[in-house]
């Protein structure tokens, strides 16, 4: 979709769009920023919920639901928009907010000890992408895969995961 088509659908002139967003990547970055901000607000809001497992599950459900509700955006989001400093900073901020949820769940003994906020953020996209090819016919199928993921991150007698996130690594690609 071109900027002109986006402007037409929004009922504004394309010059208005270009004044605020010089490139399509800038527009996508702004939309991504809104989605990320919503996810941060949700994580922060759930960080004091009485049940840490339910809070993490609720966050993950909201996250995948947000992605599923923005299928068109998810199809065009890629490396160019992820290279924007504001988007990378937003994702880093999101990972920090989700770390608080993960820490609470880990300390309560309900998730694996090696799970990180970055793991959860990446898993949201993974769950969405898994169900996306059939979303037109099965729009709620992502809930099945989210349940499988949540089951997999729960604390139980299992081998440690084979790789661990470094504190200096972010789930956003570097340049």
C-alpha cells in the first residue's frame, strides 16, 4: 500500500501524511510505537496483579491479540522499521517492562528460571506468525499456540534451555 492509498483511506491529503511521516517506514514506525506503548502499559498495569502466572498469561494473550488485530501491519513490518532508533528503544523498554512480569512469575516458581522478558516478547511474534497463514479461516487459532507456549515456559522438572540471552543483547536486530 502506498502513502497515497493510506492517506485516501484515512480521509486526508497525502501531503499531510508526508509532513508528519517523510517515509513509509516512518509511518510504520509510528504505528509500531503505538502498539509497543500499549504493550508496555499493559505489562506495567499487570506488574502488581496478585497472581504472577495469570498476569504473565494475560499479558501474553493481550500481546498476541494485538498482533492478530494488526495483521496488515504485521505483514509489512520488517527490518527497515526495526532499524529505527525509536522502534528499537521502544522494544527495549517493552522487554524491561516484561522482565518485571517474568521476574515475579519466576520468583513465584511458576515459570522456568531461565525465561527472560526478551524471550516473552519474541514468543508473542512467534505465536502470531505460527497462526497467521490460516488466520482468515481460523482467526482464534493463535490461542491454541499461545497455550502451548505458556505450557512450555512453566516451571517443571526439565532440562535447561540450550541458549541464554546475554544481558547486552536485545531482540531487535542491530545495524
